[in-house]
C-alpha cells in the first residue's frame, strides 16, 4: 500500500485542504430557491469495530515539532508553546479508515504530551502521561500510530500540567469514507489567553486572591450591594459561608479564534451555505456563539452527525465541538461572535465582503440578581464554590416539549433533508440551544441483555481553598472506578457545587440521557450545571485504564479527576506503581504572602498549602524593636474544610510594652500551642487554642471584606485584648495602599505587597 506523507512544516494555518467548495446543483432546490442539502447517516464511531491490531489502510503521516516561543497577543512579549511555530497548532486532516502516524518531536527542555481528544484509539496511544502513555521527554520523539475508525471534528492538546493554556492545542478533521455534501468549510478553534504564567494563575486561585474579580467587575462588594439594593442578599450569602459569585475563575487578557481576536473569511461567497467546524479549545472559558446574518443550524455534536436543529444562540462548553451551517449574507460581512460566558471579551469571524454586520451584543452579567436567585435555591448539601445561575431555556420540563423543530425529526432512514429552517424558511423562530435539542440519527440504546453497573459520583469543591473533587476526594486521594468489559455502565453525576463543569471521558463515547429517549445523542464531553444531575451510559468495550475529568484545566489540576479502570486488564508500567507521578499533580504545595510595610512597623502573613495541610506564619515587628511570630501547622479535617486542627509555636519579645519583663505573658513568651480553626458564618475565622502553660485564647478574624470594588477591610480581635483593624486599596494584583491600627503598635500607613 502506498504511504502518504504530509509535512506540516509546509502547511499554513488555513490551507486550501481545509476549505472544501460547495457544488451547486441548479435542479436541486426547494421552494425558496435555497440549496437542498442531504447529510448521510454515518454509523456511530466504534460500532462493530475490529480489534485494534487488524487495521490496514492508507498511512497519513505528520511531524509535530513542539517548541518554546514568544507571542504578542496583547502587545506584550510573553512565553508560549507552539507546534511547528504556530498557535493554534496545525490542522490535522484525515479520511475515515486512514492510519495516522504522528511523530511528536519535543524540542523543549521539559517533557510534554499530546492527547487526541474524542478519538477512539488503543489505550497506549491516548496521550495522558503517566496514565496511558509515556511523556515525550525533552529532546526526544514519540511516534503515535492508530487507525481512524470515525469521522468528524475533534482536537488535540497537551495533557502535561498547564501547557494547554500556553498554546499547545490544535484541531483534527476526519472526513467520512462515504461522500458528503461538498460545502465550503472552515475550522474555528476558540481559546483563551492570559499574559500570566499559568502556574501563577493556579497559585493565585489557591490563595483566593481578589484581583481577577476586580478586573471583571465581579467582586460584589458591600458598597455596591447597598447601592444596588441587595444588602440583605449579600448578608445572606456570606452568612451561608459562600464567597462572591463568578461564572469563570480566571481573568483573561484575550479570547481567540484561530489565534486571533478578529478573522476575515472574504472568500465566502454571497448567499453561500458554509459549514463551520467549531471547537472550544480554551483552558477554562465557555463561549456563547451568535451569528449576525441568520440562525445557525447544528448538524453535528462532538464529531457525530445529529438531527439538524436551528438556534439563534449556541453555548459551547470547554472541549466540545459543534458543526453548524450558516448562510453568507448577500451584502456585507456577517459576524460570528464567540463571547466569553463572563462577558469580559469575545473573538469574531466575519464571513463575506463589504461592510461588517455585527452580531448581537450580550449584556453584562448582573451578579447581584444572580446572587438573589442563588439565595432562593435550596442550599442544603451545597459545597462552597462560585455561583453560576444560568437557567436552561426553551424547554418545558413538565411535558418534555422541545422547542422549534426537534420534536419530530424530518428524516428517513437513508438520508436526511437539511433544507429546512435556513434563512427564508417559514419555520418557527429558533431559540437558544440546550442539550435536549440534540437527537441522534440512530437509536443509541445499549444491549438490554447486558449487566448494568451504576456509578454514582458527586461533583464537590471548595472555592475558598480552590480544591475540586469527586465525592470530596481529589485524584491523589481517590480509588479507581472499577468496571468490567462487556457491561453497560451508567454514571449518575450530581453537581453539588455552584460552578459549571465540562466533563470528559477518554476512550469512549457515551449516551447523554436527555429528552430524546432511545435517540439520546452520543458525546465524549458534556456540561453539567450547578445543582444538576446528569446520567450518561456507555458500552464498556475497552480495556485498561482511562481518564475521566473536568476539562476546566485548573479544576482538573486541583483534583477533579478519576481513573476508570477495566478489571482484569493487563496493567501498564504506571498502573503497577499506583499512578504515583500522575497523582502528585493535584496535591502540590502552593506558597503566598502579604507583606505590609507601614510607618509604625511591618506585618508579614504567609502560607504554604496543599489539599489538606498548610503551614502558616504570622510575623510583626515595630521600628522600636518589638516583634512577635506565630507559626502553625494545620490539618483540615472535615469535607467542607471549615475545621482545621493545628500545632504551633508562639514567640514574642515586646520590650517596650507593659508586660515585657514578665515571662509567658502576651507580650513576652515562648510557648508551644495547639488548637483549631473553624470557619463561622460571614466568613469569620475563629481560632481556639491552648498553650503549654494552660493559657486559653479565642480569636476572631475576617480578611478581605470588600467595601467597594478595590477597597477592603480586615479585622482581628482576641481574648488577650489584642485587636487590629486595617484597610487597603488594591492598585494592582501585587500592590495595595494600606493603613492599620493595632492595639500594641498603634496607627500606621504604607504599602502592602501581595504574592
């Protein structure tokens, strides 16, 4: 068989191979004159698949060179990771039935990896380092070889630490073996970009810093709550120990489409129907898609064709893909806008020539209104987390009535007419997309004679300490999820957090159970909303161990992942060590500190922390020579991490204070102590302790109480009659203007540095 080699070094970001031109048939039109398009019923991927070693087909080869690089997405030079010198990485194109041979050359000084997202392939080719596949070591080359038994729109990305956020992602297009409508098509890969080092982003999330919320206008301070008439709601929120709401954890500098915030597709002809292959390759951003000229017609989800449905707004979760049809305007260039779900920015593609036709604007989020909606919910059993109150629209849950044209798909078993509901059609006005609109072309029910294994998982998390988990266990502390080959497996997933989570199961497609019954769609990634329960089902037809995780990159790295393990499978080298290296990732230590230098002295508050433990240090010194330190080693004990036991050492030498010459007083002591912290309502941290002399102390403390968008209040008081009140105004992520009054050191003014 002839071997085909494609050198990606010769391919531009948009090659002519990506853009397939429509064949116009003047005789094949409907009553409005619009082209009639037929999409074929391609089989579901993996159905009746042969054993992996038996595939022989045309070989399509790629060489991917992974390098460090510098970019200027925001006008500032920043470090990034590129493949073949470009971000996003090159588009990999195949035809169903090909054998992919992909050589990954790591030219960096650190290891890397590539995961082929949504592709069904042998376990050892899946690309999760220290789980299924060896990492690609610095200076080395790893060759992936696997047959392609499916078609559709997919993507690839690094699964090493946080490299995906730095630019290591690209798209995959697998054309079907059967012919399909010859439409012009474009691949649109959406992503988010931060000028910060991604490791510093995760560290900042771990320290619960406020700067991202300030930049997004999502702080929800008391001053703003009073001005907007939501003081009671704000008090109720904090009484329930809930931090301020947000729909996205990170503030991003840019949102990109194919590596740019603005794209022009001037070769799209007036009146032409084109196919868009849309991929959300972001690290932690959901996008809302709107098209200026007409409605979008969804024809495929996660690479699999579905019963077509028209929508005027499409929400795409992280790591999902959708294929849609749009019509190019007769005059002008229509905007397809991808707006971040926190509405802090967007990227655009313009289709056609002439004056720009803008897509609809999305209003800014009303966080206080969302907070009130949160307060009306049943809060029982809810974990601390940011709040996302987006409601599903367009669905009558009582009667399971579906919007628009999804109740009865217009199709036959040999083909599907796609002419309906394009511009000019006399159809009901399409609404916003929701999952209940997705309907498979084929029945997807599993073999009823097989044994069913039901796995219940709760999505859990702690936003204050930024620890994410299933059943209150991070990956590092969790057991495998055991399944057996030949079973039907049902996952029942309950989101007890107040964040959305896009979940991805490697190596499998599953039935996403919705209102379509036996025609439930097949997916590899899905969104689960706050307080929602979702069922997925799949045929356990694989072997060995596979990853299941939240695809918000920072949630996965903070622990929201599990290993799905086929019992009786031969274990690889990583399984035999208990996946020791993989499980180290979410339990890493993260340091931070605040240093205030004021006119009367200096204050240092610092910590180094992982999932369950923390080492905290408090130091104070006056310019007259008084100083004191408290060092505590903590262990968090309960699931919500409200309670922590500690042991510590208290050292004080305050020579100018009244009790300076008396041993073991509050002003002059060297004592070991033990006690516990407990988080009270209103986010007040209480400390109960006893030292080696039998002295008891109770302390109450609240930090970072927001008075306005940049202005914060701190206080501390204890039964030793010590107290401190402080105010600070944040002028940058790492700097505040600050002042405080301390019962021992009196009043001072200066600056506070944050790390």
